[in-house]
C-alpha cells in the first residue's frame, strides 16, 4: 500500500539555484546544498522505484516516502519507510554515490572523489539512521498504537542503507556492513530476514503481533499526519527549522549579508542605467523571499515626502521602525535588477562581459571580476518575458505584449 509519495521540492531547488549564481560564502553554501539535494533526489528516486515495484500494491506492507517528523526539539528526515503486518518498521536511508564508497574496519565511511583521485571522509549513514530511528521511536510512542490483550504491541525497527545498484562498495571483513545494500537487493534482504527465523518463532510472532492490513494503513497514516514538510507555503525555511536539525541548510547570517550585497548591487545597476521609479517607467516589483532577512526600507519613506507610488511594496519584518534603525540600514532601492535594459554584474556593476548558457540556463559572466549573474526579466503582471539567442545577439522578448529588444551582443 502506497501511503505517501515524496514532497515536491522544486521551489526549494529553484531558490537554491538562484542563490548559487551569486558571490560570497552564502552563494557557495547554496551551491553546495544544491549539489547535495540534487544528488540525493536522484538516489531517492531510484530507490523509490525498487521499493514501489515490490511493495506498492502489497496488502501486507505500507510504504511511505519522504517522512519528516519532529519530537522534543529533534528532527528526522527519513527517505523511505516500510511497515508490515507484524509492525516491523524498516527505516531506509538512501545515499547516492556515483563512484563508490569504502567502509573501514572501524566502520568509517569514505567516498571516492573522482576529481582528486582519493577517498574523502563522510558521516556514517548507519549512525545517521540510528538517530532517525531514535526520533521515530519517540513519535511512535505518542500514536494510537495497536494493542493485544490491553498491551501495546512493541514495534521492531530495522535500519538499512540503500545505495545505487551501480555503485561500488569496498567492505572490510572486520566490520559488519550487511545493513548497507544495493537498492535492487532490498526485497531479497527482507525475504532473508523472514527466512532466517525458525518455524516456531515465526508462529509465535504471528500469533502475538499479526494485525490486519487496515490497521497497518491506519498506523502509516498517523505517521504521515505528523509529517512536517521542509518547505511550507509562504514560510521561510529558518522560521520552522528546529534546533539541532539534521538536514543541511543555508546559514541565515550568510544569507542576510548576501541579500544586502545583492540589493546594493541592484541599486548601483539601476543608477548607472538611468532607470527611475516613477509610475510610468518602473516595472513591477518582484518580491523575493529570504530566510530571516529583513527587507530594505521602502523607497520614498513617509518621512521623505516621496509619493506613495514610488515606495517599495515588499513586506518588512517590523511594522514600525525607529529613525535610528532606519538610518543604519542600506539605502533605498529604486529598481529591481530584473527590469534592467542591459545585463550588468551584480558584484561590480560592470556591463562588460558575455552571456553564456549553463546548467541552470542563461547567465551573464562579468569580464572584470568573473562573477556569474543570473538573467531574470520582469514585465507586466502575468507576462512571461524570455531571452532569445540569434547568433551572437540576445533579445529580450515578451509574446504577451509583442515586444522584442536587443539585450546584449557577445564579442566575436
């Protein structure tokens, strides 16, 4: 029985992708997290295929993908969960290794770095899964659990780490690494667990613990009801990430400094290109959500006497600010970078460079400082402008309003 599929993390990846095109520590951290999540996404998708192939339609098993639970200030991000009618819970952690892993005699995990041609240390996925089970066990204790003769039926937890069927695993004979298996061998491993029991033990377990398929589905749905998505609509990541979380995240302080730097660069860009913020010339403001980052002050603050049409509409974290707080913040931003008529570097504001196409689409490579700047366009509400390449020339076009303007031309 398939109870839950993986959450859609497209919005999170797109946000990380946008931050990774910047400069500084926050951009580097975003790029690292983006690579980790993209690799993990592929590994989880491959493992989910093998799990669903064998257990999705079985009335004896409940399948849960991507379960994130919190308890007592701790959090567990579980890739896959299998629950059977004997209330045995298989907690499956997926790891994607494109080259392979090595497990030492001390239980240390090493991954192969094909670029440096050497092994690198990494956190033990077995220990990580044990922490997941500790949190999950506490969560299970709070659920309406099946009983037999007035007593709760004790669940049994099993920890397995799944790797790609193509990955190489170098094992030490002095360390039991049998819980690290290839994803396509999961069914055989579970069958082996059942086959290793004696007929008498199997009969006793069946008598004492066997529950109906509906009961298993009910238990699984209770767990899904405790699921806390990593990204919630309209909520910044740092607003709900608990203390001591396991998943990687962007440091809010770095993100905040990066956001201020980008805003200042956008201000310089708009000043150099002569863009204004009047009602007839300014494009629509595109709000960008930033974790825990205060938005810059509104253009034309009430104290300056500027018209209301020139004020930014982005929300601030504090409804009213003192004059001292306002004076300490960055200068007001008259225009969004997406409204620029020519590409400009977000770091040095230089307009000298070339437009290239990379993994995440077109970007502007600065000739002065080699910074990459993502290309974003703004137009009227509901319009979808795009960049069109014709030889060495690039045009900003919008089919909705029928406009086509030369945006940049690369050098021969």
